């Protein structure tokens, strides 16, 4: 089904309506607060809830410094 429906000069185009994979809510993907997965999730909360993280956070994550990696490794006893 295509075409504009509803009030206003533009109305609501049904081609822009998606269903959230996590909560099942119908939403206009152009207005989704999910920065990376607008066509999948209605909001960044659903994205984080389903994946455990947001792709934006993953893209901006910094690798741990060498000192942090060495400190987190358990020491092994010499045999």
C-alpha cells in the first residue's frame, strides 16, 4: 500500500512505516532515535535492549590501553 494518508500537505506515507523488531511498535523509520538501525528499531532503547549495546557506542569504543590489558590478565604461577 502506498500513497499519503492523513491530514496535512504530506500526510503519512505508509512506505515509511516499519515495525520494531524488539517491541513490535509501528513507527516512521525516519523519526527513529536509533542512530544506526533506524529500519530495525523504533528507538535507541530497543536497539540497546535487543543487542545489549548500540552500534553508535560500539563504533566510538576505544580499545583498552596496554597497561589495562596487562593488569587484567591473571598471573600464572611458575611450575
